[in-house]
C-alpha cells in the first residue's frame, strides 16, 4: 500500500465519501471534524428519526456511531485502501434526547487487515453533554481497486 | 406482572408501537408478521437510505434488525411490561442490496429482567434470498408504569 | 490459496492444534467431533474452573465457545491458511452447571479475509440439555507462512 | 437498596468473592487493586494457559477481563446487591505474550438494573506495556437475597 494521506487530504476524502451517503441527508447528519484517527459527526434532533417515546431511535444513534468509527478508520488509510464495517456492538446508556447527538469515533488499533475502533455518542443540551452510547467496531481494510468503500 | 398477551393482542401492540416510530416511515420500513417470540420487518430498497456505493447503509440494516429483535421481545411481554434495547451487536455479512431487506428477530431466552434475542437480515432479489446480517441483542424489561417503551 | 482440506484431514488438523493448547488440558476440555464447518467441544464439570457460587466460570464457558468457533472456521480453511479470533461476543443465558458443558461452533459465512461464526453452549445433566450461552465471533484468515494459528 | 459500600469495604468484598473463584487459582490470577468503579487483575505468564503458538489463550484473557469488569461493577453496589455478567464482547488486538497480563475494568454507567462496564488488557514486558484486548460488558444487578454473585 502507498503512504497514509496527510490530514487535509484525509479530511477531504472523508467529507467526499460522507456526502455520497444518502442516508445522512435523510436523517440530517453532518461531519463536524476530521483528524487523523478521530472523526466527529453531528445529528440534530428532528421529528422524523424517532422511536415511539419521542427519543432518537437506536438505529439512528447506531448509524452515526458506526459512521464516525468507519471514517476514523478511513482517515488513517493510504489512498489505495478503504474500509468496510464488518461488525459493531453498541451499548445504549441513556435515552437519546436533547438538541443534537454528537458521535466521536476513534482508531484503537490499525492493522494491515483490520482496524479496530471505538466511539461514544453524546447528547448535547443547553451547554451540557450526556453520554448516551458506547460503540466498538471492526473495520476490514479493502483495496480501493476492488471498488469497495472510499 | 400480569399474564402474557395472546398472539392477536401481542400483534396489535407491536403494530401500534411500530406505527409511532417516525424513523420507520422515514426509511420506509413496515411490519410483515408478528408471532409470539418472532417478528419480521421489511425494508424496500430506496434511494434515500444508501451508503457511498449504493448499498443500503449498515445503519438502516441495524435499525430494522434491532426493531425486529425488540418487537420479538415485546411480543412475549405481559401488558404491564415492555422492553428497551440495552445493547446489540451486528455482523454485516454481505452488501445489503436487492429489492428489499427482510429482518427476522427471535427470542432466545426470556428472563424476568432481560430478554436475549437474535436475528437475521436477508436481502430478497428475484425470488432468491441472501443472508446479509446477523444480530444478537439484549432487551431490558421495563414496567410500563415507568412510561418506557410500549 | 490451495483447496480446502477433506473432512478427515480437517479433523486431524483441528485435533493436532487443539492438543497443543495447554489451557485445554488445564481446564479439562476435549474435542468431541469435527465436521466441515462445525466443531463440538466438551468440558466436564470440575472443581477448579468455578466462580464464587460453584457454577463454571464465564471465562471457561467463553474459552470452549471461542475454540469451537475458531476450529469450525479452521475446518474449512485450505492447508496454507489458518484463523485467529479477532473478536467475540458471548451471552450468558443461564448458570453453567451440570455434568458437563458442550460447545458447538459453526461457520456462518466464510470469506477470503474473515470467517464469521456462531455457536451455542449447552449444559448436559441426566440426559437433558440446557442452553447456557450464545456466541458470535469473527475469525481473521491468516496465511500459515506467517506462523500464526494452525 | 441500601447505600453503597465505602472503598475499604468494597475492596474487602471484591477480594473475598475473588478468592472463592477456583478458576483464578487454576490460571494464577490475582487482584491487584480495587477502587470504587475500577478493578485491576493480574495474570502472570505461565505454561498451562496457552494456545497453540505459545501465547496466552483468548479464553484466559477473557476470564480476567470479564472479572475486572464484574468486580468494578460490584465495587459500586450496596451491600444487598451484587452483579452477574449477562454478556461481554472482547476485541483481541495483539498476541497476549510478555511477563504478565493486566486487566483493568471500569464502570461506564451504573443503573438500577444494569451496570455497563468497559475494560482493557495490557501485556507488561520489561517495563513497557502493550494494549492487547478491549472489552465491553453488561452486568445485571441482582439482590443478594436471591443468592446470586457476591
């Protein structure tokens, strides 16, 4: 594989890929920040992503948590490699309510074949922040020549 | 706790709760069938729930897989108890593409405090069906008097 | 990679590798059966593998469950490839007590880089069998030339 | 439930329970430290807990990781409540080799019914420390009157 991208190129790559995920537009999520090995995604509260009690659905929480982890892994990949989620586990710690959710994904260990990641989701409300979810995820490294995830 | 509901009442309860999950309308999911301890949810392919390669996003797969498991657990609860997902793990086995996804959730063990569930997601296409995801999830039993999940 | 082994050679390979795991002798576990894609491991109850209430410790349950999954994956590998557990999740459904535990691991999907497996652990007692644990595990395929897991 | 124990009493309770886990004597593990919400367990390298390449078996790694998490949860329980592992997931990041393993478990969120925990396992060798495993676990709170886990 070629060398890892610098931070600016890594961020451009993450933002470009994210922009092609139509589900993010559908739920209203956006990329807040990209550093090498750490990506933050925001999801404002909205009426069309709720479960039956008016909290944000666990599926939406998982969507941004998985993506924050996946893009954290992508941010440390060289240009000719990308990543694909093979599994994740998420703990739902508290009801997902507030003004917005904020998912932070981080690389725990970057191997040649797998990148192990972890992340947290926080609910921001009136200047305070509550820990609402905890995720660990395995990303498989794929050569971009195969056409998989960029 | 009171007695478990009969199958007709359990189904009515599941469908009523599902109808109040706005995310399901947003992604286009529906309840296909409800039996005691087993629930099936459908998600037709659509352009607004995709990841960057045109497959259905892992977050959408997880959304219906978690819900199939949660409602399978709810289907065996008495009227005065409901369930809440506390954690789930999902393996993504193959790209989620095809005409529709079909998630089947089942109760593995129903305890007084926790209901352990597992499920599978299949991609249906032209009469064939491919196994695309595997989930295991822990549901916490809550008394409905607390106002949580019905 | 070369062709997959036939069932007799796969079994010999599994039993040879298992015999070199000193922890199995320490806890008293043995291989019961090996088929292509499915391996069964036995663990008789003994006084030196218990937790504080006299049940078999979750760590011992996990040890045989992980090994049953890992060897199920190994049983479908060609001679020049082996597997390594990268992660597993285990649900402990009931106290692990009885005459013996029996772990059954199965291949869910065998890919080129990863083999996804699942398994169940049963407690056998007086002719009856109780489901005490459920595992899902990801095995990474490694070339044996690297020296990893045979 | 009654009040939580002070740190000295919590430590005594953890050490007393640990001493009754015969598997810990069998594999050679010991409690290094107990603080409210954080427990550290040591496992020296020994020849009877290995897998086929001479590394410490994933099952032994999981045994101390699960116990560190379980006892971290127990350390915040009142006298009339204890905990029981209902599920855990462990990522194996690197081969478990070195002079000893050191598992650190921490409470992430302590609820009335469940305590969510996470932990890390490090391999210590010649003054350096390598991250070899990452665990997240769900502990179920049980009243000690039921006789379960002290």
